[in-house]
């Protein structure tokens, strides 16, 4: 997992993202919006700590189902 800072217009927004490897590809998914800059590293860490681990596990399961369905249709 990592924090991505995305600039939209004049503002910068923070997102928590996770990357997954599927065969030869790396796919990233957004887990949560963390907030608008300026944010301290400490504030970002507190927000990440509040995200339930079950949400990350659910994302992984959804990711696997999505790619299994794509493989079956091809």
C-alpha cells in the first residue's frame, strides 16, 4: 500500500492505493480518500490506521473475482 498525491487544478488530494500483481501486470486500486493537502504525515498515518483491514481483504477478493471473470470470458 502507498499514498498517492494527485493534483487536480490547484489542489492536491491524498489517496491510499494498493497494487496487485496478476500474471505479468500490476494493477492498482484506490482503497480510500485520505484528504486534501496540506496534511501532515502524522495525520495521514492516523487516517490509514482507521481503515479496517477487512476493507483491504474485501478489495483483494473483488480484484481476484474480477480477473477470474475476465479470463473465463476470453
